[in-house]
C-alpha cells in the first residue's frame, strides 16, 4: 500500500474516521470529484462482473465512500463503531485512470482481508512482513487484472517543472531482483520468481533470508497511524474480523453455488495463505473452506454436519440475476457518447430463511451460536427466528428463549405457510429455506414444500425426516464438546 515514491507520507490532518471532517477538508473541485466517483463506480462494477468477487463484496460493506484530500492516495478504514469507510483522493484517482483505480481498490480490499488473516501484532510490527504483504498483494493484483506492470502516476517536480511517471506501489519483480542480488552476494541460493512468489508465507520467509531487505518507508496511511507497530492503524480488530468473515463467507457460499469466479479467487487465496500460521488455518477451518480443494477439513469448530448444512443451504439459495438500468450512470455515459448498459445488482431478491429452535429439551448453546453466525451474517439473506415447543414464539438472536412442554412441528409449518397468526401477525414472506433444530420427537408432518425444509437432529434424536415420504434434508448435529 506504499503508493508513490516520496520520502515520507503527508502528516494526517484530520481524524480519518470523522466523516464530516474528511469531506470538508480542502475539497477538490467538483469536476474532479465527479470524475473520480465515476472511475470508482466503474471499477466496482467491473469487480462484480469479472475481476474480483472478494473486492466486490467487500466494498458493499463500505457504506461510506468519501472523496477527500486529507489523504494522498486511498485507504479502507475499519472503525471501532463497526463501520467501514473507503477514503480516496479524487486527484489521485483521476491521475490513475480506470485501470489504475481498479488496481488500487483491489489492493486495498486484499489488504483488509490479509489484515484479518494475519492478525498477529508481532507479525504486523515486522517491516519485512509488511514488505512481503505488499509484494504478494501486488503480484496477485497484476495477475488478476491482466497487468504486467504497476500502474503509474504522472508527477511534476515543483522546482524544475519536469514531469515523471512513477509506479504506484511496491514492484514484486524489483523486490525479487533485490532478493536475488542479496542472497547471491551472501553465497546463498535464491529461488526463481515463480517459486519465490508461490505463497505469502514463503515470500516472508525468503525475504527474512536477506541481509538487507528493501523495506520501503511508511507511506501507507495504516503504517503512519500505527507508527510501524501494527497497533492503532485505523483497522479496528473486531470490525475488521467481522467484515472480513462476512465477505469470505458470502464468497464461499457463492463458490458453493457454482459461481466460477468466486471459486477461483477463493481457492487462490486459500492456497496462498492456508497453513501460514495456526490462526490462518483455524480461520479457514471455521469457514469450512476445505471443500474448495476437495477436502473434508476436520477442525475443532467445523464438524461434518456444519459443512453439510452450508452445502444444502447454499443449494436452496441460488442467486438469480437482476439486471437494472443505472439512471445516473446511464445519463453520464450518454453525455460522454457511450452506449448505455445494464448493470448486475446482486441477487435477484433477498432470500428468506426461517430458523426454528425446539425449546422443549436441552439445546446446545454452541449450535445456536453457530447457526446465528451462519444465517444471520450472510449477505442477501433475511432471517426469521422462531422458538417452539407446544407453542410458537418469534424472537431475535441474543434474546433469552424459554422452553416448556410438548413439541408440535405442525405449528411451524402452519406459520411459515401463512395459516397461523402469532401475536396477531401472519408470516407474509415466502420462505426459501426452513431450518428445524430439534430432537425430532413429535408427530411427523408433511410441509407444502418439503424440498425447502432442512432438519438438524440433536444427538439421540429421531431422524425420521430422511425416511419420510417425500424425504427431506436431514442430518444429525454433534452436540458434545468441540
């Protein structure tokens, strides 16, 4: 993220999570802001259609995208209040052009994901690790965006007036050449570029072999904020973890639904990072990402029933394509003499999932927590939560639910299918999937659309749904200590 080639970064002039101060600080002229906005929007559209599913999803999380001259280049900030901001200097974006803007936005998105995967403060405080991150991110960015070199920006010397073209970041091949020269001078055997760049951990390990690694000055906003310590860098740990997990989970579900670009990009990220540290392996395991490599990944948190549920749920929530005509962009394109175009705007509609917990018996807390995380934090999914025994009661995640006696599955079906009102309210939506978490001991039912029902049966329970006529998706939940 060390864009430009100045000796030091510009001092920060405002708090970078103060949205009003950012917008008000020495604003660029309106024409430049409008052009920068157009470039940003086109880049994000290209991400969603062909360049990067991860970046596309991540920027949907940045609800505040602010043009500001308070920073020289661009940065994604994750604040302690749970919000994510994209800050970009309009002059910088206009100078870069569309291809350069795409490169910078891809770089920033991947940087946030890597910050989540490699959250160890000791690693982040190591300037060689920072350099390794710049090398690997820029290598991946150039390859995914079809570039053979970094984008450049034209700068004018204020004293001589001479114009020069400068690369916007750390060049992986130049770093590799410096590595080769360093190790050769030491009498050591360097790796060829393709081997050197194979994984993030390998790049870091090889750079640590150098006697004098070419560590750049702290030009990045996050490095300036953190003063090279890896702390206080404008990326709140909790917000970064939540947003990154939601993005990776959304892309993983897209990959399971057969979206080729999502699968390819996530598999590449998995290959580059899995196994680098115990924490990275645990995070990938928590997501159940082993299926990308045809593996059943056994971890302390993801049991087979969880991987099964993600697969089944994903199959019932397949995306449709909703093409819309973007009026503002269409008018702008028409003014510029370009043909109008349709834009793909995410899922065809929000998918509706009903999750029903049987409270007549003992329900393991970790199962409830995991389902809440999976369903409640998946983009494009609207979740409805029910608790039931002999009676039915909607609730919100985090609220305490009380169990009583008896179990009646039919009341869940009646409510989901619009026949039963609870507290005077009927269920007006159409469910795409119904998750039933129960021991299975109650009179059997046949829902109107049994293919939408998924039954999770607790240990010792009755797995009757899988042998029912017609059969329904059913799996036993492991409720022991993980």
